[in-house]
């Protein structure tokens, strides 16, 4: 698709954002499990918020991907039609 350097920077940042969010979420889950192995509402809430942060990062990455790739995809469709 012949992406420019700025497009690659945005894609790498989006991928890194998701990996960082997932890593932090996993760390929070490990710490919570170590500190309070049995079920607890506050631990459940902390894990839910961590998972929501990963979801938001993934949605942001999807939006960045759509912004970067849409001109290439739509241009290819228009030129083929």
C-alpha cells in the first residue's frame, strides 16, 4: 500500500498503545490476585476497569487503522470500478 513514514508512525503507536494497555492490565490482575486471592468486589472492579482500558486502546487503534488505510482501500475500490 506504499504507506508513508507518518502512517507507519501512527500504526506503530497504535499497536504499542494496545500492547502497553494489555501489559498494564495483566500486571494489575497479577497484583490483585497476589494481594487478595479470593473474590472481592473492589478487585473485580479494578480488573473490569483494566479490561475496559484495553478495550478503549483497541478501539483507538482500530480508528487509527481505519484513518490510515481508508484512503488506500477506497482509492483502490474507486479505481477498479
